[in-house]
C-alpha cells in the first residue's frame, strides 16, 4: 500500500479523537537557523486553541489495527474496515514534509493497540524522539498515551511531547466494563496520576533553579499538560455524571482540558449501543458548562439541578448560565456599579472580559446602560438582568414566564460560548 493511501485511511481514522488543541506549550522556534519547526507560528487551521489561535496539526493514527474490542470504536478488532500501518520513519518523514510545505505546525499522533500496550507506546515514543533528537523538530507534538503501557514508557513520552492525553472514554466503571472490557478505569487513573507527578516534578525543578538564580533549565515534561476525552451519548450517563467526573479530573490530575465527543454510530455496531447519535447541541452545552465550572465559579449542583428536573441533563434550549439565571430570578437585577466581579460573572451575557471592563470603567464614573455596549456587551441579552444609573428593569420582566421563550426566539442560530 502506498503512503498516500495509508495517509487517507489513518488520517480519517483519527477524526474521532477531539483532544487536539495545542495551547499552553513552551515556546520553541527555529528563527535563528537552528532546528525545524515552531510552536509559535500561524498556519492552516485544523483545530482551535482555547485562546482562539488557529492551529494546524497533522492528525493521524500510527495504525488502525487493534487487538482491543471496544464496542464504540470503528477500529475495534472485529470491525470490517480497511487496515493500514505507518512505520516510525514514515510518520517522521510526513511530519517534516508537511511542515516544510507550511501545511502544519505540529503532530497529533495516536494509535490502535498492536501486539501489546508496551509495543505500541514504544513506537509512539520513537516517533517523537526521532523528530526531537535526530531532526531537532521544535514544532508541537501531542501523543496519545496508552494507559496499560509501562511507567517507564509513559515517562519517556512526556520528555518529547508537548502534551500527553489519556482518554477516559466513558464516565462510569460500569459503562467501561460493558463497552471496553480490555480497559480499566483504575489503570487509566493511575497513568494520569503518573503524568501529573512528572509534570509537577519538572515545574518544581525549574522553580528551584530560579530561586537559586541558577542557569535556566531546559528540562520540560509535557509542558502543555495532559488532557482526556469522554464519549457523550454512548451510555446512559447523565450530564451531571459527566460534569462531576470532569470536575474530579481537573482537581485530582490538574487536567488541562477535558474534551467531549458526541457518540457517532458505526457500521456493524453492537446492539447495546444507541442507533442514533445524541444531539450535537448536547456536546456544545457540556463545553459551556465545563467553562462555567473552570472559570466562572459555578458548582455542579448549580449548573445541573437534579433536585428540580430529576433528569441530571442540561437544558438544550438555552446556555447553562442563562438557564441558571432563569431558575434564580430572585437574584436579579444586578447593579453593575456595585456588584463584585464574582457576581458580574454570573450575569447572562457578561463574560470574563466584559466583567473586567465593567470593574475597570466604574472606577472613573457611574456606568449608564449605553456604557455597557462600549464594554463590548450585548445589551439585548443582559437588559433584564442588570441595573445601571439610568436603567432599572421592571420586576415584571424577570417574572414573565415567557422570558425563556423570548430568549429562544431571539437567539442567534450560530453557537457561541459566552458573550
């Protein structure tokens, strides 16, 4: 099989893995004539970093052969798909070739499990080591880590990769045992813990050198941290279950990012799997809720109020912050001239940037309603929830039972995070 055909098969097989954003790495460049590649430039967009930059990555599998039988995976052992496999040298050559043509800025490499977890992990590490040591490649490298691989191999992977990711796949032990019998949640968590320990050790080593004013250390272990991915809609886990696990992963393993991937039905799937995919909007709402947990000070119980609905599911009609505000209308309107930053962040339509601008602007004068537009805010969305020197919304507006419907009718069809 020629290289182009392999690339077609293995790049397509990698599309189901969502965890490929490339922000947060250490800066490396080749502008001084040394090395190949960079983590700082702009290129063709294949994914978006959380800071909004377009990042181009060569995203592929080393092979789609696999000895595992995960029911939800198109590349499972019993799947009737065309198989292909790259050699280590082929992946290295492709990465360098694509970079020099300005197609990519880095590499996202995963693989099916061949022979054993250790053998597969060793092949992935060889690719990264060859790029770094033999070709002095300074672009971004993201390696998918095999949880069952030996600790020594996982340690080596972080020495060459900017980010490591270990997919937790499903939110519960029961679901993992049912749909991915070869995988163990205990083993996955153990590997995540090992990666965190190495990252923390590298940070502490650099901190000690700075305190002693010693020469700057070049030692970095997975400087862009680690990430994971969960499949949404393959089992009966609720949004509350998913967000609770994500919250735990962020706290326990200092996870840089949890990615949510809506289940996609595959040919010849097990009858235990859903015949239809979940609404794509559910995946989007989970990302919004994840953002509220990480940056807006919300708790799980505030975002998904199981005691009210009993379903543990997010409202698909409106974003989670607006849904929370509509359930707690008694807390509004908020006076933007007096409210602390934490309270402003809970107002629908006010994001972190907008809240910061309000806090800064009100130091010089009392804000009027038109001033909010100057802060970059959508006044139509925030009008019922805020109070300014010249704007005092009637309580009847907040008490209007049709308020949610009004937002739904006036909502932009284009999905955004939080304005």
